[in-house]
C-alpha cells in the first residue's frame, strides 16, 4: 500500500513494523520504504480456514482487512496476492557448471525475513569461490564446499522461522492465552541462536568437528590505520585475512601463502601504538579474540571465521592443508594424479555427502498480503 500524497503514517498511527499475535487474525506490518515522498507499507494477514483464495484477493476484502489502519481515500493498493509459503531446500545445488542460489535453491516461511538474506549469503559464498577459480588459484572442486556450507545454514533458518510462525500464527483464543501466559511467566521456549557455518571449509579438531569459533561470523569492525578509516573490509579488503593481536609473529612463508591467495595479514589493536596495526575503534574484533581466548583468527572472504589459534603459522598450515586438494598454486601436479591412475586425498570440506538429506517439505499457513512495492515480490 502506498499512502496518498500528503498523508503520513504519523497522522494515521501506522507503526513502522509490527507482529500482531492476534488469535482472531495473525497480522504483520513491514516497512516498504518511501516512493517519491509517499510511504509504503506491507501488510500480511493470515487467511483463515473458512476464507477462499478468490475472496482474499478481492479489493473489497483487502480494504476490509486494512480498515483498522487506513481507508481507500488515504492510500493506493499496489499488490494484494495470496501467497502460500513453503519450506524447501534443494537436495543438490551443483550440477557441473550449473549452481543453484537464492530462491531456486531454497524457500522459507516469512517469519524471519530471511529469504533474500539467504540468497545474498549464497551469492557471497559463491562469489569468492568463483573468483579464486577464475583467477586460476583454485580447482573448481572448491565449489563442492558450497552445498555443505549453505544447506545446513538455510535449514537452520527454516527451523527457526517455523518455530516463530508457530508462536505468531495461533488462530485459537484458548491456545493463544496459553502462549501469552508462557511469555508473561518467562517460561516460553527460547529461540535457537542464529545459525553459523557447521560444515565446509572450516578448521577442524581431531574428531573432524569445527574447532572453537570456526564457522562463526567475524565482527564487522570499524578501524583506523595506515590505509585509512572505515569498516574493516573497506579499509583492508576481503580475502582469507589473517587477523593478529599485537606482537603475534607470522613467518614470511605464511604471509606469502595468505597474500598469494588474495588475503592480508593485519595486526589489530585496541589502541594506537603497535607499529602498522589498525586500531579497532569499537573494540569489537579485539573483544571477539579475547572472548575466544586466542590471538589469531583467519577470516574467510565471506566473513566467516575459518579458524582461530594462539600463534599464526599453525593456523595458516591448517588452511594450507585444507585447501591442498583445490589449490592450483600448490597442487597443479597433483591434479594430474587421476590421469596417472592415482587417487587424491580429499579433505572433509570437499567431500560430497553420501546421502544428501536437505530436503524439507512442510506446507504452512497461507497469507494474503496488501503489499507495498519493495524489493520483495
Ligand atoms: C510476500 C513475501 C515477503 C518477503 N519478505 C522478505 C523479507 O522480509 N526479507 C527477505 O530477506 N526476503 C523476503 N522475501 C523473499 C525474497 O523476496 C526472495 O527470497 C528473493 O526475492 C529471492 O531472490 P532470487 O533472486 O533468488 O529470486 P527471484 O527474486 O525470484 O528472482 C528470480 C528472477 O529470475 C527470473 N527468471 C525465472 N526464470 C527465468 C528464466 N528461465 N530465464 C530468465 N529469467 C528467469 C524471474 O523472472 C526473476 O526475476 C519475501 C518474499 C515474499 C513472496
């Protein structure tokens, strides 16, 4: 919905966003930006069992649903389809040179607002891998780490989204009272933490599980240093970046390895003084290292932590070993091994799971939405 010229959300008392756990009709309000001075809002209304799709899509029904907030002389409807959402994850996201990303690879319920976000994570994950391949730094087997990295992450988001939907969409007065009582008494089950990477190109412990903080997102620090001031990725660039606490030594060989793959070795300090260090102005990254009890982290080009350590060289060695099967700078010769009838050892990160089981198929409730023009169709 687009407010008519001169009509404001403040006059009408329309919130910027809202999640109404109303058992009569669960309703969501989402901001849609401003178009030529006119405010957009998206409403999502749960379709009730006795309502038909055709009925929900009529203009009269949409205005009736909106009547508590806005009237026809105050706004224009932009779009109002009935949308049935699903939880689906493709069981395969690569077939040779074809990769699936975004909604083609997964769709999810709307309650986390993560559909486009997940697609962007796919794009970021794929882009650094493709970049290394196109630069001749890596074999295309690197792409085999894409599915194990992305599919569990998306599945976790779907599970949280379903969990939230089950709290929001309770179209039953008695059941909604039970839910409210749980929240008011503090006994409501907590939401699972936001997912991290659990598989793929991550530092592993002896049991093969991701080690320490491997798979977590590194903080997006604000820094000032010899190259300037701003967000860390703008100032230092992205890549396999080795972030060191002041005083941590790194061998020329490790530095060459990191820089040879487009990464940087960056010393990060909480205050000026350490030579060549960038200063973490809000202490986010320094605090992250301290909390993890390490003095070095190796951050992947998509900002996930590959691994952490006290001492840099061992960490670089670990990445080197993990990349060995795909690293064209180091193992060009080994790539010819299959031609000679020899088998290459493949680290866990690049092994395709024997039985992919990412397919989740759960129909969920339907929602009719009077939607504003936004990025979301
Ligand atoms: C009601 C609703 C609310 C949403 N709210 C949110 C939200 O709050 N936050 C969020 O993160 N996400 C949200 N999403 C999800 C988000 O819109 C999608 O996840 C995202 O748009 C998917 O982007 P995509 O590029 O993968 O696919 P799409 O946006 O579907 O783009 C695919 C494109 O490919 C084109 N195409 C298809 N077939 C062909 C072909 N054969 N040849 C050429 N082109 C083709 C299509 O026309 C389309 O333009 C919402 C979705 C809906 C429906």
